[in-house]
C-alpha cells in the first residue's frame, strides 16, 4: 500500500507555525526557532518550484499548451 499524504502540506504547516510564533513572541526577529522555521519554509517553497519547473521542462511544447495559466 502507498503512503497516505497528509491533509495539509508541509508548507501550510510551517506557515501556521510561523504565524503562531510571531503572535507569542516579544522579539520575533531574533528568535532562533523562528529563523529555522522560516528556513524550512523557504526550502519547501524551493522544492515545490523546482518540481514545477522540472515538470514544465519535461512536458516540452505540448506541456505549455496543456497546463493552465493560473497554475
């Protein structure tokens, strides 16, 4: 059996964690935990964008017409 995917992506979870830390912290810019959460979020965003770019490249000219513009 295949693994079940989480209901929400890691990116969404990280955004929620960051928002929670920002509301509960007096100096949000200096917090090491907040900085590491932001790094993880950026890493997830890079992964997602790289995957989209690879798929677009692999599809070639036929993929450009097949993919919606709002993606």
